[in-house]
C-alpha cells in the first residue's frame, strides 16, 4: 500500500465515523488491560502470602526439631549423670557410643 492509498483509506474511515469505532475499541482494550493487571496483582499478592506461610511453617518445624534435640540431649545427659552417681553407669566412651546409636535409630 502506497502512502496515497493509505491517506485515502484513512479519509474514508473518518467519513464513515470510524474514529468512534476506534475510540470504543481503545476504551475496551484499556478496560480489559486494567482487569488483567488487577488480576495479576492479586495473583502476585497470593503468591507472596503463600511464600510467607511456607517460610513460617519451615521455621516452626526447625524450632520444634531444635527443642526436641535439646530436650533429648538434656534427658540423656541427666540419665547418664544419674547412672554415674548411682554407680551403675558405663564408662564414658561406652556411654557416648550408646547415645550415638540411640540418635541413629531416631
């Protein structure tokens, strides 16, 4: 299409009221774009919330595991101390080996 033909085509569209059609088309596309952008923003916020929830759950799990390990270690240490105090305890190396076997089984 040559420049002269394009100018003639534009003039014909203008005479038939085509500018109103183009204006309505642009308005419709603008409304569609706004809706899509709003939906995308909601999806982004939902993904951010899910990521935060996952991090919180992982932190809770880690804290729980640390508490369990601390309590088990304290209990085992207390048991060894009680055995040693009562004279029924095993030797130090034997006690440590027993504790290591205990943790491997958990």
